[in-house]
C-alpha cells in the first residue's frame, strides 16, 4: 500500500465514524474523493466563522455525494462546494436576506 492509500483509508474510516454520507462513483474515484472531501471539511473547520455558521456550512457541504464532483472541485475553496450544495430556494433566500448563511434553509 502507498502513503496515498493509507491516507485515503484513514479518511474513509474517519468519515464513516463521523456519520458522513457515503460517496458514489467508481472504485478508483471514491477513495481519492473521500480525501478531497476531508480536506475541504478541514478548510471549513479552520475558517474564521462562527460555530453556527460552521455547522450550517458543513451540513450543506456534506450533501454532495458524487465522488466526481468532489474531485472536480478539489482545487477550489470550500465555499464553492457550499454554494453548489444549496438548493435554489436556499440560494434565493440568501440573496434576499443579505447573505445570512447561518439562517438555515428557506421555509
């Protein structure tokens, strides 16, 4: 096993323990995408935001279960995955509320 394989395996184990949704994709994509997703979550956790915002952002970011999407966005900031994880109603609500992301989904 390579160092990358070890890292991917450790990230998959941690993701399962944290209750994150399983990723979908090819057997080659999923381990790599799991590490890409973990890296994005670490970026989010390290961001200068409130705990309420962090929890909300993480919930939205983890909605994405496509390994291909995680791989395609691995070099983009975590905010890209957040915006991509919002429903259209949530985006509309953010645009009309002045951008209070921690407010949660639109009613």
